């Protein structure tokens, strides 16, 4: 079962390093647009800050989208440590903005890396994490004479039956199913209906684990 970790709740934390004040803001997001909107809101809220450094990661595996921005700090000193904090905690669908109010004491590259990274990790720790599970969205179609078989197998295998529709050709059922069960469900249904049922994977959805 594929899973994904996200922040448990939106959170802001404070962190003081030397004379500079850092504020870490974290939120879960579903896509790049949501992440960019969150960054813009934090930048507007702390428009008087010296820097608003940001990073996010959307998705998992090869399809993941990663972004980081130093926002005027020395290259590689701030955005990358924030992104590494997200990745190090195995989070995704996560955006963090670390705001800095410069207090007059320069921290150096090493100091900046630690300050931004530690503030991001503090935000993650305060937010907490929750686990999402991946489910496939599957559509099943069949004629009226196999409705009983389709519904019986759907009820046996599905995590959730999303909707059931009827038309002149028969039934269309949409379900969510554990990816580990999909192939078994498909082969069983095809066998029991003598290859008359049409089973198609049409998308996916992440749901919060019920035991969290």
C-alpha cells in the first residue's frame, strides 16, 4: 500500500537565533497552486520581514514536484535546508515558509543553513504528521444480467462504493479500492462474469488512515 505523510495541521512557530527572529509557517497542500497561494499569503502577512524563504514538495516518487527559494539570502543557504527538512521528515504535499527579521548579527552560511533548517523542523514537530493511504478510483460497467455479481464483488473488495448509476445499457459503479487488491478484484470479476464486466482504473485518491 502506497502512503504519504502530510502535516497534521497548519502551524506557525518562532525561533530566535543570535539577534534574528525566525517564524516558521507550515501547511498541507494538494497541488502547486495551493502551495504558491500559501507562500503569497505569508509574504503579504510578513511584508516587512527581511526574507520570506520558502519550499514545498508535492506528490511522491518520480512524479514529485519540489521547489525552494532563498528569497535574497545567499544561494543555497536557506531554501534548500527548508526543503531538506520536509524531505528528511518524509513529508509530501507540504509547504513551509521561514520568515526572517534580521537583528543585526550576520550568521554566516553555516549559521543560516542551521537556522532555516532548524526552524522548518520545529514547525514540522509542532504541526505533527498524519498518514494518508492511496486508493485507486475504479469504474465497473456491465449489463443488467450481471448486476448482482458486480455489486457483490464490489462490496467484497471495495474500500468505499462512491456511486452507482443505471442506464439503458446496464450499471456503472465507481469504487475506491486498495491498490494491493485491484488486480485480484479485476480478475475475479472478469472470471465470474465470463469477461462481460468492464473494469477500468480512472484515477486515485489519498485518504487519512482510519487508525490515526
